[in-house]
C-alpha cells in the first residue's frame, strides 16, 4: 500500500501546489483561446478584405503585408533567441542585480536590432522613419521651435495646405520635438532616429524589472526580465517612435516606484513628457496610481507618504504641461482636434465591430502567447482579493484596464501592435505567476511569435 505525504504549507512553499495540474490545464485552455482569437481575426480579416471592406490592413489584424522573407538579421535573431531561452531563466535567478540589468539590456538590444535587420538595413531600419507619414518628414521644415509649438494645433486637421503628416498630427508635439532635437545636435536622418528608437526601447527590459523590485518583488522582477528581453513587440520597437514612448513611460513608473520621495518629481517630469508624446498615454494614469498605491511605506505614515509622492509627481506633470502651454500648445485642444483628424482618415472606414476584438489578437502578437495565461493567473487572486499588494498582479491588471479603455474608445482601430507597446510590456510582469519549470517553453513561444511575424510579414510603422 502506497502512502502519500500530507499537503502541508511547507510542501506548498517547496513548489508543490495542490492543484498544479489543474493550473497547467487552465494555461493550456487560455493558450487555445488565444490561438482561436488569432485564427478568427486572420480569417475574418481576409474574408472582409475579399468583400471589399476597407480594413486598410493587408494582413489584418496586423498593419502589415504578407511577404515571406529572410534577411541579415535572421541568423543573429535565432542565436539570441536560443541563448535567452537556454540560459536566460537561470541567469535571471542567480546573477547579481546590476549585471543582470546590464546583460538584459544588451540582450534586448541585440534582439531588437536583429529583428529590424531581418527586413534589411535600408528598408527595415534606416529608412523606416523617413516615409512621408512619419515624423522625420517634418523635421526639415521646423526652423523655429517656438513658432512650431504655437501653431501646432492649427495644422492638425487634414485637407489644408500645411497639414501635418499622419504620425505628427496624431500625436502631441513632444514626439516631433524629440526628432528635431536629434537633428539639432547633428544626429539627423533615418539611421540616427532608428537607433534612438532601438536604444531607448530596449530600456523597458530594465525599467519594468526595476519597478517590480522597488515595489518589493525581486523574484518577480527576475522572472520577468528574460520575457522582456524576448518581447515579440520588439518587431515594432525597431524602429518606431512607440518604442521611445514605451521607454519614457516605463522609466517614469520605475522612478515613481523607488523608495523615498526624491525620485517622485523626476518621475512626474517623465510622465508629463510621456503625456506629450502620445495622447493615448493619458490612460497610463491607471498604472501610475497603481504604482503609488503599491509603494512600500511606513505603517504609521503610509498613505500620507503616498499622497506626498503623488503630489510631487503631479507637480512634475504640471510643470511639463505648463511649459507646453506657455509655448502655445494645450493638450486638450490638441486631443479634440486629433479625434476629428482621426475620422478624416482611414478610421472612418475601418469597422469598429471587427477591430474591437481583432485589436486584442494584434496585442497578443505584441505581448506574446505567455501574456494571456500569465494575466489569467494574475486575475484570479485579483478577483478574489487575495493578491495583497503584489505588483506582479496589480500592474498587469492596471495595464489590461488601460488597454480595454483604449479599445472601447474606438480611437485605436488597428495598428495597436505598436500603439499599445507602452502597456504591453507591463502585462508581462504577470509571468512571475507562471510555473518556473515552464518558463523556457513560454520563452520559446515568445521568440517564435516574433520570428514568425517578422519573417512572414512586412511590418510597417
């Protein structure tokens, strides 16, 4: 007769949860739902395209074209993926923290550059930001920055002689200012701009773990780092300005999470800058409030301390906003005009009934297949209110709330694989909830997603 040891608390802590098999089954179920959603989005998108519905996305749900290809970056991308899958989880657990962050950043940089070079140096990298719809198209015409800011809103609407290009008109002037600043210091042109996007975008592999660690979850930070290195969304980080947007927001939130109050004002300045890079990042306020609520603080002065941090961060946001207002740009005026401009273009044709759910399939290709099961595991304790103050639960939940708000607004019909990058990276904080023994398999899935997308499709920014 075989006897079994009792399921004690110590046994559970040792890594033997009572219902591990059931949880694994739920992961498989969520993965199947993800596959079904993606398959439906591709099939329905193709059917609508054949019927003449204007999706304005040849490879819906992604804004891309079907074009199987290989390139200079194919072999390096495979090597980076193999190395991170094989060694990443172990190094993440054991390496000293500073070396881990440095190694993670370099690996993320190599991964992003390799994916960009799959499409070739010119078309896939150096010229990606120079097309007419992009910011660099406007840089030569900006000779007077104060005048540009003062007259920015007057050029947002389309069908006038001096209308801004698509991406410039669709964002606050902070985005254009970044590339104007690069040009002014002698780093003009597509190559420098693309490198800036990649160098900045790769920092999310540092900022997100740093925030988790500052909030008291170093184990979660270490678990998430390899997943942030092999982020499938790196396909769009190299190179699009949204990689910079994600980096600025993540850095601001990481500073906001730091103990004490010294970093609160700089955090607010970065968050204020993020607000003037993309209108959609107003939804990141949910993430910022979540970070403040999760900050460790003295029990006797906990909420008073958090209110002071929030006030300092708010002062930073107000300072940036005030600077733009003094220069002649008011965020709300720009936002209302952008909504009008949005429906002057393809958004008027793109059917809300398709994109409201197909957007989520595009998000899966950006965040990767691990995001769904990880988020489902995070939602369980969040719904049961048993998550305590775990940032690996509440930050992904906050990011999901922001994404759903953006989706329901109708102002994110298509192209969300890059537009939602600033939120997608925070979904991956939940991977700490996945069994550590399965991490290599999930990492392989993350890498395969990026490689398949990049080699089957010609992605555009």
